[in-house]
């Protein structure tokens, strides 16, 4: 069955090459597939979310904790720069129901932001004065995340045209292939440099062979690029970019605070207890992200605003429920399971793990509230909130990591998540009851 699907897909690509046009080839996949949307989008998000944890475990088992810590730091930086590449456009694009901006304009805007992302990455490596090995590992991670950012605009196009399940397929294939290539190359070469660069190459292959063709074959042809629209996208989405980038920076600052103060292997332990918190964010995203277009439509219809409010309250409840379940899991078998995966004792990290899970639940709530504020087109107001939170976490991390070491990074992360959730909840309430 899988072989038949691959063969059919290659036949379509050959037809495109023969006719030299995507528009000459008809679409084959139907829109409005709610069940398929949930299943395959969940698969894609799960594969994407599991990518870093799985790679971290593999690197730890095959290359040792210190080497794995170097890779973790590189991938953490690349993931932060991913927000530069994405520029906060995804929710804006998928909620552009009337196509006020052309898909061509979205593509041009994304190419520019990805180039900026790579330039910033080069400057980061230069400023940090990484050695040859760390520089190449970091560029492997940068390459993979740059493809992630480019692919996102094509996957958003599929979601915008109500074919979210195809977006999930694209995301899943890219992530799974990245894991497979990284693992095989590390097994064969015992080199994190080769494995990281090979992972980036595998992402480029999926972008060219799957993601871009899917977007062009399965969605209507876009009108031509309008440079004024490109400029407007930069202007309109800047508040969203600033807020999302600051949020990512807030999450990353404790890790940066540890670099140079604690051994690189501390990055592995921090990420290991952070991944369950990240999984809460992912699980909550599985529930609401496929519904972003529907939520935007509910808000657009004044008669359905009460239903919109119910969805917001229900999602905050989902965040609390998922957090409670994750807490129970790690109070019973989770700590032991981490020890098995990473080959080390995680019992000393039990309390930090519990605190990180609480922070993860708050993080999921923060992400959801921000997406809702974006749907309301009031994302500019969140920027000041994120700036305050960034100042708090930067100061707290710098002080606490030097005072109490590893646990200081966890304390500062939890404190800033509490602060940010409370401020965003108040902000949403003020915006909602003014309209």
C-alpha cells in the first residue's frame, strides 16, 4: 500500500516535470476531511514534537552526555531562530479566509525571513566563537530548522484550503526521515557533525520532493506576488513575531544561562525534564490548532460569540487536565522511564521535574491565549507583556543559575511562566469585554 502511494506520487511529479506546470495537474485529495485532519495533523505534530527529544536520547546513547549536550545546545539555538524564520505568520495566514494577501506574497515574505534567520545564525556562531565541531553541528541544526520555516508557509497554505491532513503528512515525513538519517549516520560514522548535516540534507529533500509539490498541486493557483502585500505582512505580523520570538527566548534564556557556567551535559538533563512540559504544549495544540479557522469564523459571526467564549474556557480546562495527567505519570513511572532512556539516574531531578510540568501547563495556556489574541487581531498588545517577562527571566536566570546551579534555571522558568500566564489572561479578558 505504501509503495503504491509513493509510486503514484512520483508519477504526479513526473507529470509536472513533463508538462512544466503544477496547474496542469489536477488535485487528488478532498478538503473538509475533519477526521483525517485530526489524525494526520496529530501524527505530524507528534513527529515534529518528538524530533528533539528522540534526537537527544539517540545522541546521548551513541555519543555520550557531553557531546549530546553540545547537540542539544545547537538545536535549542536553531529552534529559537526558527521563530525568526516563521515570523509569526502561520496563524495570520490560515485565518486569512478571504485571501486578502496572495500565497505568492506569503512565499516571498517567508524566503526573506529565512535568509535573515540564517544570517543571524552565522552571527551567533561568530559571536560565540564556537570551535569547528560545534559550528558544524550548529549549522546542521540551523539547516533543518530553516527548512522547517520554509515548509511552514506551504503547510499553512494546505490548512488554509482546508487540507490540514496533507500538512500533517508533510510534517511527519520530514521529522521521521530526519530522525532516521541522523541515527543511521551517527551509527555508521560516530560523528555528530556528519549526522547533523545529513539531517539537514534530508529535510531539503522532503521540502523539494513533497511539501512544495503538495501545496501547488492541492491548492488553487495563487495570484502573482504583490510587493505591497509582502511589506504589509511584515508590518501586520511584526507584533506576533515579536511576541512569539520573545516567548521562545524566554523559554530558552535558562538554557543560555547554563552555557559556560555548567557543563554541556546539564543541557541534556534540563531538556530531559523540559520535554514532558513541551509535550503538554503539543497535546493541547493537537486539540485546538486544527480548529483555528473555525474559531476565526466563530469570532467573525457576532451571533456566535458565546460559543467562542466557551471554547476559550474549555481549552484552559484542557490545559489543566493534561497537566494533571502528566504530573501523575511522572509521579509514578516517568522518572524511571527517563532514566532508562538516557541511561542515568533521574531521581535527583524529581522535584525539578514536577515544577517543570507545572510550568509546561502554564506554557500551553500561554500559547493558546496568544493564538486567540491573534485571531482577535490584537496581538500588538501582547508585545509589552512579553518584554516584561523577558526582563524578569533574564535577570532571574543569571542570578539563580550562579547561586544554586541547575535548579536555578528551573525556578526562573517556572516563575516567568506564572507571571506571563497571569498577564496574558488579564489582557485577553480586557480585550474580549471591550468588543
